[in-house]
C-alpha cells in the first residue's frame, strides 16, 4: 500500500473521532436542542466547536469515500474503527469522561480484530463475468 492510501486511511481514522469529540464538546455548551424547534438546530451550528466538528466530520466523509473507491467496505470499515481507540483517549483525557475497564477491553478486542482484517487484501478481485446469451448485464459491462 502506498503513502497516499495510508494518508487516506489515517484521515478516516483521525477525522471521525476528532470531529465527534468537537461536536460533543460544543453540544455540551449549547445544551438541549429539539427537532421540533428547527431554529435550535441552526443555532447549535453557530457554536465554534460544533462547526469545527462538522468540518472534521466532512473530512472524514471525504476520506471515507476516497478509501471506498479503491478498497472493499470490509477492509475500510474495520480500519476506520481504530478511531475508537483515539476517541476513548480523547473522551478520557480531554472531555474528562469516565471510560470503564469494560469499555477499554472492548476497544482492545476491536483493535485485535482490525489486526486480523488488515492482513488480508484490501480489494477483492472478482473473476470477469462470462458472456451468457441473453444476459444484458454481462454485455453492458463488456
């Protein structure tokens, strides 16, 4: 895998937890909002931390789409779950949330699973479709 692919997967892994953390921090400042009062939703987006969180989550989405353009979902999604480790550290040390031993063990299990997934190929190669008379889908892709 080349440097560009590592950077894209790094973006997927980092942008989501940072964006979620900023969003959480900002929403704690904003307080309760309701979908019944749509103005409260727009007001929440004027909070600097909420807006910055949205920007990071847009970065995650762009990185995620880029990764899915060259790799299987079953490769990208587990790789992106490494963000859970970063999210736990951010929540514990920056947001001062309580992270129980059970959660740390769950995060360790997810990380171990990611290790298994990343040893496989990033993209499944499908054999070319054979032409079957009368099969429009096969002739359209040829």
